């Protein structure tokens, strides 16, 4: 009897060791939010470094397209910089909050305006305030830059500021990078972008006297913030490799990588 027990224990240990040493292979495909490029790219790199046989791909198409890609089975995990809508959840899609990101209101570095209230931002984007001189700046027409319809950043910004479908955009651009570049090139422009993506080519203004930062987003004092979401489909089993990435990204092990990417982990 003792020999049988010892044999079973040895077999169990062997199976456990084999499982632990099993190497992942295959591809994890993600699709969606351009605002999540920095954080999802960092997570993908860390995952592939730990699993050399695995391949991670990211298709920066925008939140709406990424959500649709999951629904149609064209990727493993969708990426959205807004919460799922009720109708999206009703269709069988599921959301997991990966992190929280501030949406920075950005102006050209030459702009002397450093602080705006939510009410002022709303008035700017709805066309009630049209000149920087009304805000203590130079006498110049305000040029409104925003994202395209379907963008998670646009949805988050408009919902928080209270200007859904009311914005008088001069330009509607298809990526966060395009918004930053456009504002950087125009002293009269104003735009909005993921805090994690903001570069020193633009200036992020304070909102209600609070600067956008990891600390102010985490502490809840910065007003314009939204979730970064991983989207999956109910009833669809992820591949072993895709599930391993999902488990890693949502674990405490990934917190330092997410923080280094400039957003606040939801762990």
C-alpha cells in the first residue's frame, strides 16, 4: 500500500513539474483603442519576454472597431477606452477593467492658459467660448480638435464634460497621436488625449485646479478620467496562450508594467 501511495505521489509531482515547465506557443491577437497603445504594448512585450514561444499582436483601430472585432471573432481580446454600453453587454460582450486613465486637455505650449473649469471646457467645445482672450489668453480664435465618432477617448471626454453630440469640432482625427501632433503645430488649438500618450510637444492644462497625473487619477481628484477595458465574448473560450496573457495582464504581477506606462492599474 505504501509503495502504491509513493508511486502516486511521484506521478503527481512529475505531472506538476511538466505543467510548470510547459512552454506557451501561438498568438494572442488584440484590436482596438489607440489610447491603450503604450500600456498594451508594454504588457505584450513583457508577456513575450516571459514566453518566448508566444506572439502578441496589437491592431490600433479605435475602441468601436476593437469591440466589433471581438463580437465578430476577428481577435482574441478587444481593447476599449470606454466602458461597454448596455446594448453591447446585452449582445454577449464582457468587460474587465485593466486600468484607469486620465484624459488630458491639451493646448500648444505657447498658450498662456494653464487652468480651465469643466464648465469652461464645455463652453469651448460647444462654441459658447470662441476666443482665447475670453479665458485670459491671447486674442485668437480657438481651434477645436477632437477624435472621430466611435473613439473611446471621444466618448469618455464628451460624457464626463457633458457635451455629447454637441461639440463644434474643426477637425475630427482618427488617433491620439494625430490629435497631439495637430495641437503641437497650432498655437490656437485645443484637444484631448490619453494622459499616458501626452508628450512634451503639448501642454496639459489643469482642470478645476488639478493637474492630470497618475496620483490625481488614482486619488480621484482629477475630473476627466475613464477606464481602459479588456473586452471578451461570453461563451467563447480563449486559446491557452490568449488566456495566459489575459490572466497575466489582470494580475498583480502586471501592476508595475501598467504603472510604468502612465496609467493606474485596477488591482
